[in-house]
């Protein structure tokens, strides 16, 4: 019998977990030809998430968990799940039921019967989200698709089902600064997209603030595009040309009319403006250097404090 592992990153999801487990149990009854395993990744939760996972694991031998020593972020949780999945098929979903478990049977059919390597999902609308957040999300996807050669679909979710070769390819990309939406597109393979309407969380509150999403978006742009560096270079060249022309203009005007090179306030504004452009370019360069610095350190992506995957539940890092 073929096997499937569902990876579920969790951060303070004590309210949503009972609902999620109930829904997955219903889907399990439809997937009788698959041996299904649930792998929960407790990403340093401060509530009773770990206690609930232990309770589920004690009553269901198909439930496994990995508990981090602290909060390492969702990207680290996804990597930990992929690293510890040995199944024929691997799925990633959120515990808040914004990723409909009812799609799993059709996703599995697409891989087994239609020849796809992965089945991904995307939201066709953003109903329930604040308008400002939705606007910036759409702008991000438009911008990164123009900046990057990697296929990143608007509205793409992390909810995805993959076969073994696809997962093995992802595990070859063991970089520290991870942006899964870009990594999924970078490895290629045949991918089928399934659309669904946005649904609100079943319980609890979102863990992503607006500024966290902005930072995550910037990480994605820097990880999969060098366009910001090119923009900084072109901006620098443009400002040099403008400055050179302005100097020629001031010299000519001084020779023709005299006394026309005065105006310290305007000069101060120009200096501040050019200084701001320089700092912006240095900041862009610094962002790339900082990520290179983190990669060179070779720090583990996550540290496992406790797990029921290994008999001795030893502390591990990957």
C-alpha cells in the first residue's frame, strides 16, 4: 500500500487543532487505498499546542510530531516536515482549515492518474482580508513575476501535494534563507493548479502581521531575483549622468550671466537627495550580503527539542 504524509506547521494553534484533526479524519475514510500519516511541526508554540499533539499521538499511532526548541518560522517547519517524510506522497497544509482538506482526493488523483508530479493550490479571491493587505499581496506577485524567472503564481498557497521525486528535489535545496513558493517553482516538474475561494480561519488568529508579510515578501524578492541590485546600479548611473549635466549647466550659466551659482538651500536638498539614493543602494547591497553571511555560517535551519519519530526523542538539528 502506498503512503502519504501530511505536514502541518503549527504555531499557537491549540484552538484550531481539534477541528483540523476532525476534518482530516473524515478525509482519511475516503483515502482507503492510502496509508496516511500526520506529521505536525510545533514551531515553538507558547500555548497548549504541544500538549494537544501529544494527546493526539497517544490515541492515534498515525500521528507524529516534531517540536522545535524555539520559533524558527514556517519555512523551517516546512523543511523539517519534508526532511522527515519518507512517504510516496507528501502534502503541506495549515492547521487553520484555510487549506480545504476536501481537495486532497482530487489532488491525489491528479498525481496518480494524470501523471503530474505535484498539485498546488491558489486562491481566486481574498475575501475576508483587509483591502490594504490584499492590494499589497497582488502587487507583490505582479512585481516578483516580472523580476524573477521562477514561476510564482498569484494567490499561491503552501497547500500542495507532491510525489517522492519532487520532494527529493526540494531537499537538495538546503539553503538557510528559504522561500518555499519560489523553491516549488524553481525545481520545475509537472504541476497542476487547483483554484478555490478563500475561507477564513476556523479558529484562532493569524500569526502573520502586515510587517511580517512585507519582510517575507522582501526575502522572496531577494532570494529569487538580482533585479534590486541592477536597479541600484542603474539608479547610480542615472544620478551620475544627471549630476554631470547639472554641473555643465551651472558652469555655462555662470559664464554667461554671472552670479548664478548661488543657492545653498537648493544645493543642500540635492546633496540630501543624492545621499538618500546612495544609502538606498547600500541598503539593497547589504540585504544580499546579509543573506550570504547567514548562508556561510551553515547554521541549522531548525533545532528539534522533542519528537515521537525517534525512540529516544533525542535533540536534533538539521
